[in-house]
């Protein structure tokens, strides 16, 4: 694909922002991004803004009336937990097509205003008589099957939480900045068996924004201080995996397909060799292990080996979630995918202070949403 | 006269010890235990559970209950739908009296005898709401029983007769939440034995029988001692009354007693008591197998606190969603009749029925097929963020859900029921069977459908 340059990033601190509105968060992220990009708001030609829950807002007005940015095209994107990165995909392709030269892709979610433990329920998306399963419940079903098929254990899952919280403890914008131990993870209250509190990403508030343009324009504005998006894959699978007989619950087909697409766009054949690190959607610890496999970093069933052997630690052979992941940041849905691309950009530009992956030249980011039904994968590298 | 060709009962899995009730409420214990419906069971769901053991078709369904979940809305039509009967089936509810079940049996007998219908399902169920700490709480039990009335069958109905005697007894006003009474001793002393005998004597005369020609007498009663007293008065040996194992199951009780008697041959007298009595003489020529023994064996003990939870006296059931009633109605074939689809292109059996195949996407190229009764858990979770029935999680009563591969194909996400906080046996590859339940009560409506449980 035509490469797209990321010239500016803005990310708020993620967390329980009881005292702030989505307005505060989106203003902070957007202005941080345009200041980082060294551009003015008036030069931005179009905006994509991701938000999932109507409690945060719907339509392009979420962005327009927050920033008072009127009279230009703004699209609200919603695609489950992949909202943030699908938002970037749409913005990137608009720039790549030449339709616009300078755009913003932003995402914001104000979950704490929804008044719910766990993610707020959404009315009427599943069939009427179907039992409701919470987000942790959906992924817990993958864990129980993986335990059965591959002998994985709760201890394996706990290692993911320990690794990601170790990284997140060092990230100034993370929601949770404390390390945890395997023992603490295992003793935490159960959320959806076998996933305990520390196996789950938190419900948090946050916003993120990136400024996108084409590389030739980027060079004029920021010199070589930019990263490039080399591919964005995206796939939608069934939202009823529990009704599809071929579903294994041991792999998320949306991820597999989105990854293949993104790798192909970026000309990558062996991601483990050609990329240096990745940011995966660790909404739950089990998800991260299955993501290793679906992103082709290892063979099916070997995900737990990778965490046991420290391969994905920040100083390991292939660091995963050096930022601390959703485990440390929480998951304000519309914001997460945008934040991930901002994190990739910082890493490949060598600006990830305290969390810098050694020799990070190229990496991927991955979002997975719904009942594993929507996945996006972006490949970001130095120019 | 018609015959009874088949029989079945249903007991909820939970049994509450009366000593436990006594310990918690201070009421003297009546001993033994009573059957307690799970939170998602009512007289309608238990009726379906009792009736679905029968093979074959029916052309009429009579539902009898004093505790139908709806004041306006027929339950028999739900039963017919859950049993996947045709749209021409005749359905009726007989309600409001403890005599309703025997009235239903008499009605079915007349239908068949007159040649109006050939095979009538009579199903009685009760789940009578009682106030904690009252005698009724110990007296009653929740259960259902069903019999098939047809021209030819193993048990011939010889005749029947009725007496009518309005007495104070027990009652519920239209606005009442629980059953009440004035003085039960009036019923015991002046109502029960007199009513049964007043109905029985003319029947003996009509049939040319004397009490000595009767092998066994069973009759529902307001309390177990009244039944024993009646049998003593006529010089007969009391039969098993199931008070210590079930309790008095309202209008289902006479049918439970009948089912237990159908297991051996002989000439019996069946009484149904309430505002008088129905008495029916039945000649059992061929003993039938019933599931009563298996149902009694398959039991789990419930604490008084959990019983209060099941009854809705404890805990909060709250959820913001309002599932569409029109969708529920439109998807009846999948939700109530439990049909899935078999793709004519790729052969996949899937659930629910939808326009395009979930595996190959073939459009409008499938046949509707009824899915199996049993299946195996592919995977599951025990979800503390949701409470059974899709209510907001209370952190104490988790929602156990499982992906189940049905025998004969089709994969379905089920709520696992008959569990409270103990999930022993729920694991990948475990066998489960489906059971008809209340899914949830929302929009001020009760939504029914199928769940799964460990095999009973």
C-alpha cells in the first residue's frame, strides 16, 4: 500500500477520570497530537473519530462539538473493541488515496460515566433469547478450551499479567503502575472462570489522537521525525462464534485474517524475523497467548511456551506489549487502537523512554473486538 | 370412557428440608423435605418438562394449575408450542381450583369418549407462592405431572363423579402474592372426607361396585393427615402420599398420585379435592413405567437462604435491557420449538434459523430441523458479571453458560441451570440435556426458552 506517515501523537493518561468529561480527554489528546505534529488545526482536512458507547457520544459531532471544528468531514467509527484501529485504517486509506493530505484519527471513550461493573451491556445486539455473556466470559470460554486441549493453566495466564504490569509500571500514562506477582494474580477474585480480576483489562477512560499525512508531506513538516504505516489489515468474523460449529475457540479467525492482510500489504513473510516487537490486544490474559499464535509468532499451542520462556518480555527475543498493554492502560474502547499506533510510533522513533525496545525498527499493533469477531492489525516502521 | 396410555412427572431438582425451614423461621418442622422450583421454573415450565417425555402427537392439550404465571394468557398454548405441536391443536387452561387437574382429566375423558379428540395431553403443574414462615411454606411443594388420555391405553377410566362444597379453605385474591387461609381445621373437619365420600358413593352405585372392589385409593388432600384419616375411616391402607419427599403439589398432586399408582395393576379410586371433590375410578390393566423413582432420586439439597433467593425474596434482579417482544414472537420456531437449520449446500446444522448459512453463507438454501435433546459442552464459563437470566451480575450468583454441541448437529450457547454456586460437573466434554425454563422476566413479560442442565 501507499505508505502513510504518522507525524504527531497525543495520548491522555488513561484511568478513572471521574472529574473529567470526554470533552477534556479529546481536547487534550487532539491538541497534544497537532502540537507534536507541528501543524495547525485549521490545516486538518478531515477527521475520523472512534467511540463505541453512545454514553460517550455518537456521530461526527463527538469531535466537531468538542474541538469546535466545524464545516469539514468527520466520520464516527464504531467497530467493537477494534474501533480505534479501524478508525486509523479509514483515515490512513483516505490519505493514501490522495483525497486528503492531512487528517486526524482520534478515539475517545468515557466508560466511567456508564455506571457499570465491567463493560456496560449493549441492548439488542444478540438474539433475544440468547444468554448474555460478559466480555471476560466470552474469552474465558477460549481459556477453558485451551486448558482442555493444550494443558495450559491459570499460572500461564498469570505470567501475561505479570509481564504486562511490569512494563506498565514504567509507563507514565498507564492506568495501573504497579507490578504484580503470579500469586497475587491467582488469588484475585474470579470474574469469569478461569479469568480473575488480574486476567482482565480494566474499564478506563482515555483518549488518543494521531495526525496522518503522506511521507513526502511529512518530510516537509517534521523532517525524518515520523513513522510510517506500511499496512492495515482488518477482518470481521461471526459475532456468534458459539453458534458456528467450526469455531475452535483456540484461535480467533478475525485476527488470523487481519494479520495476513497487513503482513501482505507490508511485504512481510516471517513476522517473527522481520518485525522487532508487537502490541497485541490483551483484553484478557488468554487473548494475548492466543494472539501470539494468530499473529504467526509461534505455532498453535505454543503460546504459553512463549510467555514461560520470556520470549515476549521487554528484553526478550520478541517483546509484546512493551507499553504495558490493555492490562496496564485499561481499555477505553475507541481510544485503545489509536493509542497502540501512537505507542508503535514512539518505539520505532526511539522515544519510548524507560520502555524502549532495543533496536525497534518495525512492529505491529493488533485490536480484537466483540466476541472475537472484529480484528485490525497495523504495521508501523521507521520510514 | 377413555383410557390413560402414558404418564410422567417432573420434580425440580432442589429439595428443602423442613427441619431447615423450622431452624430459620421458628415454625415447628413437619419433617421430611419439599420440592422447590429453581428461580427459572414456574408451573408452565414444569408442565413442559413433565409433558415432553411423551412420544407422538396430540390433538388437544389441557393445562391445569392454580398458579399459572399469567392472569391473561393461556399456558396450554405455550406448552403446545414447546412440544412443537401443530397449529390446529386444541388448547385450554383449567385453573383456580386444586381440583383443576382432575377436572382436566374428566374433560379429556369426555373429549376422547365423544370422539372429538383422539389423544389428549393432560398436564398439571403448581408452584404455589407461600409467605416465608407460614405453615403453607412447609405444606406445599412444586411439581408437575402429565398423563396421556386416549381411546385405548393400559388404564381404563371406568367412571367419575363430582361433589361441590364451597368452603373457606385456602385462597389467593387476584392481587395477592401468596396463599392465605382463615382456619384450615374447617376444611379438615368438614370438607375433605365428606366431599370425597359424597362424590364416591354415587359413583359406586353407578358402576355397580362396592368399596371392597377397589384395590387402592389415592386422593389429594389439604394436608397428609386428612388423607390418612380418610383412608382409616373407609378401612383402607393409605398409599404413598409423597408428603415427605415432595409436599402437596397443589393441583398437580392428584396426578402425581395417579402416576405412582399406574406403576402397578389394579382398580383404583383417584380423588381430586378442592371446593368439593372429583372421584375417578380407573382400572389399570397394564402396569406402566413412570419416571417418578428417577425424579425422586435426582435431587440436590437447597439451603433456606438459597430458597429465598430462588423465590425472589432475596437479592436484586435488575437489567437495563428490554428484549424485543416482537423479535421473540418472530423467532418462536428457534426459541420455543428449538429448530435449527441444515444447509443444503454444505450440510452444516446450525442454530438459530437464519437466512444465510453460518459456515458457507449459502442464501435461503436450508431445511428447518428440530435439534436434539442432549449434547456435550465444547466450552463454558462461569461469569460473575452476569446473573442467571441475563440480569446484572451480583457477584454471588454467577451466570454459567456453555457452548453445547447437540446430538445430531447444531451448536448452541446455553445458560446452564439448576446450579446456584456449585458447578461440579460443568467442564469441557461433559454431557448436558436441554430443559424448558423461564429465560428472564423483562418488559413486564415472561420470556421462555431452553437452557441446559447436567443429565437427570
